[in-house]
C-alpha cells in the first residue's frame, strides 16, 4: 500500500517570497510517480508538476519545482516568487506504475495563504 | 480543447435517495477515475473505468457503482444516500497508453453533493 504524508496543515508566505511544501511518501514498489496539485476554493484539482521515480533530474514547471530525494522518500514542492493567486490547498499524490491502472493516493493537503 | 467536464456542479439530496454524476474526459483520454473528497481531506479513490469495465476499486461499498460509455464518458451512481456521502466528487481522466508513467492525469471541477 502507498501512503502520502503532508505534515504542514497550513502556512503563511509573504508575496514574492519562495515557499516549500513538505511531502513524504511510502511505497515498496520501485516504479512510481509523484504529483502535486493545487486546489483553489472553486474545487478543481489543478495539475502542477510530476516526477517519475526513475527521473534523474528534479522536475520543474515555471515557478514550481519538485525537490525529489529518493533515499529519504520525500518530494517537496517549491513555489518561487509567490503570488496572491497561489493561495489555495496543495496536495501531494502518488501512483504506482502498474498495468492495472493509474490510481492516485493523496496526502491530507497543505493550505497556503499568500500575504500582500 | 475541452478539459474534463462534470455535471451537475452542485446538488442536494436527502437520505435514502439515489444520485447520478456525469463526467466527460479530456479529448484523447480513454480512462476515467472517480474520487470522493470529504471536507478538509484529500481525495479518496473510488474506482476506475477503462474499456467500459471497472479496472480498479477503492474501499467503497457496493452502493457506489459506475459505468463507462463507448465514447469514454462515465457516470457515478450512489444509492441509498447517507449523510456521510456529502462530499466533492471529482472525475479524473488519463490516457491508458503512456499515462501511467507521464503524469498525464487531469481532474474536472467536481460535483458537490450535499445529503440532508
């Protein structure tokens, strides 16, 4: 079974500063993927970034980067130059890459509030 | 290119009633998954459909059932509604081929169900 742990229930960040959201995972499967999603108050889960377990380099997507430390089983999200529109819930998730499907296991989320 | 679309966006039911939620996947996607997100929690996997068959199922009772149509759209049915079924129901779509290892998994805006 897979497990995702997000230990920060909520955090404040000053506009234009960087913020790191913590995520640790647990799985015995060697092939897996790690996702980060943003969920504003509207409810939609917005895909931010993906990291495969065999990817050699940390994933980056614009202002988002994923700090992947495989040995420590952590996949922290870094948001650079925070904007007011970044205020939302952020979820870390993972899937095990098997032929049976693409089921995601989610963490409990971290609420981010960006202050002007 | 339309993303994942869900209907209805909001609905209110009473205990014991039945509800049907609908999802149209992103163009080019043939696999549909459903998730339940209770207030303040991360989404929980309900089941996944591919080729009109249920491929994976999470820990949900038989009151939760689904269907996938030849055009890849899907329905989620919940019978004998309980107060605890109140949640945001999210649909996600992905391509079966390649989606497992590329992170191509996108969500709709969800259907918010309130059971009174």
